[in-house]
């Protein structure tokens, strides 16, 4: 007699021991994600350090003639504390141009400096220019052409030294693949000047120093490296000799080596104004360039960038693209742009070495 299904518990599926649950393996974090997290963490630390220094002691953050800064505090990352190129794409509640901690070195510097603002209505207070760049290094150099730092042969590296390639491409408005290959570039830029400041002459040798600076110089030991480093840490390495603020629009055009040479030779030999409008649009068109970068503003102003995408479209048969070349010689568009480009970024900066305070010491 066969047993009934209920007579043997061992045959019931419900009575079988359940297998032990397998441990759930956590997916490994991708190296790229790890690098991004590390990069964000480093940027956060740098920003916090900048804020702490800005509120400590007698330091302040003012872009003014004669103010001293320590460029080595954020060497390679000066764009964090100086608005010179778009830093991030998130909306910021605070408008700022300059956050670098500064110190007063000399007294009564206002008597030696002059400044003015370009506000005459009805005209565009600016400049339209293009720079030819054989490679990526020259492109970085071209963007920071008007930034000079005394005793540095490559001042642009004070801003670009910490850039990763994808980060640099984003700032310049081009795809990452076009910043690492065998390409050449043309940087086209429209600049609107707002405020300019500069020293009228060299600082006189008898210009009175701030009391704290004078006291430290009395303790300074000529030829002693430690003494020099401590002075720089406390008071800075350079002072502001001149600056220009305002804003700009720029666009990077990427070319093959062959087409780059052709356009460079043509523009250099005849000049930009000698080219016909048809030639100009042809050389900077999608069928001649390998890649047309986005139009960006130096301050990362989303409003003016939207204006550019809307107003600077060019249509050739069925091809439509956005080009900064549409502003060339167009006084109507330039007048509209004049009010949109505000006093939001640093366009030019000249920093002189602080050795001026040690003129009484032997070299």
C-alpha cells in the first residue's frame, strides 16, 4: 500500500531545508567615479581653505591696485578664486569676480593709482579678435594672453595647471575628444571692457609701508630662505599692478592640421577684414572645421549664452549652426551685446613681484 502524500513529511517540498542565502556582492566602484569623487573632495578642501583665509586675520578679498596676494597658495587653480573662465555650471546665488585673500602692503596707494569705467552709451566698448593655436598648450596660453605674472615664464599655468582634460574641454566649450587628439584651434573672442585700473608709475622707494609690513621687514634676514617663505606666507608674493574687468564671449573652432594651415595662411596674409563674408563663414563652418565649440562667456553667464545661441545662428541651405563670427562687423548685434556683458569677470591682470619692498636689501 503506497503511503498517502501526507504520511511522510520528508517528501513534502515545504519540509526541505532552504539553501543559505548567498552573500550579496556590492558592485565595485568604477575608477572614473572614484576619481570624480576625489576631485570634488579636493576642490571642496581648496574652497574651504580659501574661505578660512579670507576671514582670518587682517586679510580681505579686493581686486585693487597695490593689493598683495600669494599666487602659490592656489597655483594651478587660481580660477577658483578669480572669475576668469566658467568654473561650474550650477547657479550661484552670489555674484563675485575676485575672492583671493589680499593684503595692504603700502599706505596711500590710491594717490598712485587711476581707474576708469567705459560707460558711453551707443557704442560697443570692446574688441573682436581671433588667435591661432597650433596645439592645446597654445590654446591655453591664448586664452590667458592678457594675464602676466612677474618672474613666471608660463603665467597661464597658474590657472590651468590643475585642469584635467575633460574639465578643460568643458571650460573651453568643446568635446573632450577634440582636446586630446592631433588638432589645431582658432580662439574667437568678443570682449566688453568695463573697468580698468593701473599704477601711474613705479612705486616710489620712500612710499610708506603698512606698520605690520615694516616691522616684519626689519626682522627679515637677507639670504635666509625660511625668512623669505614666512614673509610670502604672511603678506604675499605679488601685488596688483593693473587689471581690467568686464566680460566676454568666446568660441573655439577645431581644425585638422591641413585646414588650419590653409586658414591661417589666408587670414595672416590678407587680414581678417580683407576676407569676404562668404569666405569668412566658409572657413568657420562645420564642413571646414572638425568641430565648432559652444559659445561661452568668461563669467559663465547663462543669460548671455542663451542670447548668443538665439541671435548668432547662421543658416546655409539646410545647415544651421551658431557662430560668433556673426558679430564681426555687425554694429546692431554688438550694441545689443554691450549691455548684456556686465562687469562679471577679470579680462586682464598684471601681477608684479613683491621684491619691490626689499629694494634696500642687496640682491
